């Protein structure tokens, strides 16, 4: 019973950590894309000007 409860808690913790990691990776990817698109816009703007 105790082991089952511990495993359940451990399972939940691992799931939470994985979700957090996935969210952080997704966030950094979005940030990278935003930076990249901003950089491209600046380059295109400078090229046009």
C-alpha cells in the first residue's frame, strides 16, 4: 500500500516534470522563432532601406 502510494506520487511528479520540461522547450522554441522572425524583418527592412 505504502509502495503503491509512493509510486503514484513519484509518477505524478515525473509527469509534472515532463510537462514542465515540454512547456519550457516549447516556450524557448517560440522565443527563438520570434527572435528569428524579428531578425529577418530587420534584415529585410535594412535591405529595403
